[in-house]
C-alpha cells in the first residue's frame, strides 16, 4: 500500500488541512475520517499513513525511502503499519481480540519508521466491547503512534470514541469530477456522465454500476414504468421467472433504480424544469410517463418498492417477491 496525495480524487480542503497539520507537527494522535461510502476516505487515510511513516524530507510521502518501499511491497508487511478491518461473512465486526492484538503491537517501539500508524477501516463495525477496549488507548497511547479511524456511520461509534478523535468530514465527489475520472478509464463520455449522476458522489459505486450493468438495469426499470399500464398476469409471471433468477444484489440495484425514477416523477410534478432530477438525461422520457402516473399512483408504487427493498434483506424467495411486487403494481 502506498498512496500519493496527487492520486486522490477531490477532497482538496480536508487534504490541505491534514497536510498543513502534518507539516507543522500539529497532527493529533487520533483522527476520525467520516463520510459516505466510496468517496475516497480510505485513500486519504492511506496517503496520510504513508506520509507519517515516510523517512524522507520535504513533501511526503517521498516514495523512495525504505518505509515507502515497504508499504509498496505486495505483501504489505510494513512493520510499523497496523490495519484493522471487519471480519465475518453475514455479520461483519471488529472484535475485542483484534483490538487487544493491535494494542500489543502498537505499544512496541517502531522498527523501521519514527512511529507506528494504526488504520481502523469501517470503524462502525467495532462492537461495543471493542470500542470500550479502544478507549484507553485513544486516551493515553503508548509511545509514538497515530490512530486513523475510517467510518461511514459516525453515529454508530460511542460518543467517547468520537470525542477523543479529530473528526475530518468527507462529502460526495462532484459529478463532473467523477465523470472525468471515469472517462479517463476509457468509459465513453455520455456513459461516464450518466454513471456519475447515478453514483451519489461515490467513485466506488460508479465503478460498481459500470461493472454490474447499472445503466442497463435503469433502462429496464424505465421500460417497466412505460409498460406497467398494460401489464397482464402472464407478463408478470414471465417477469417473475426471469428476474427471480437474478442475484439478490442485482435485484436490489433494479429496485433502487426504480425508486429513483419514481422519485423523479414526483419532482416533475412539482416543477417540470427542476434541476433536482436524479436522472436528468431521462427528463423527456419521464415527462412522457406523467399522464399514466397520477401522484397517488407514484406514492403507492414508491411504498411497494420500499417494501420490496426491505424484503430483499430477508431470505424470502426472490421469484415470489418479484411476482408479488408486479401483481400489486397492477392495482389501480
């Protein structure tokens, strides 16, 4: 692992603040990076860790010293860098045993660098016992060690944990910056713009959408809206047979696309020229659907969609879920 500051997309203000504190020797021993998933918090944490561990001078990390080379190694075995992340399949968590092992390592003298760095990713997955166990270390760290906690859910952390860290907030990435980054990866310009608009400011989500056919799922959800007034039980069962074989994650993405399309219909009811549309490129096609979708119908479909999204979190048979949704959607 080695991330240079110039490789990070966006977040100029928090990065400038961190680099100033680092340069002036005023960086606190515990930081909490909080913000939406996939916007780059972890990359900033990695760049800060590389800078703290670097043995060079001037702008850090230098990329050339023994510490930078150790971070860049494929095995990631830097002796002074400790990374904690959730474990488990269905329910992921960071347990007290992992925290205790980290504490023992962090208390030792640095081997290669001038200090140790502990990066706790998805810190919201620390269970309560692990958080309480971490408190004492954050209050009185043993030796030269910096803690960087990264979270998408600051409210899931104990107030006592949050109060002992300097919080650095990260917001969604601008759509224009996301589109440019996607285009730089060889994605066609229009597709890149559409993916950026759908990704909620998350580069990670934009890539997931591109890899998982997110735009095709959106097109299919829009086709459903256009065809819903003419649905028959036969077509419903055909849909159920097809979509019931989809992976649960793909179905979840389809229902999310439908939910945002329905939300845009309500926005168009309020103001046809509104800039708040989620799917700005589909404005005309959505506007053409309005005669078949009174506001009450849209609200009912939104409720059905939210119910389906909730049921996807259970072990319900997917074909029955899809068929039930489409049959109820036919009701006037």
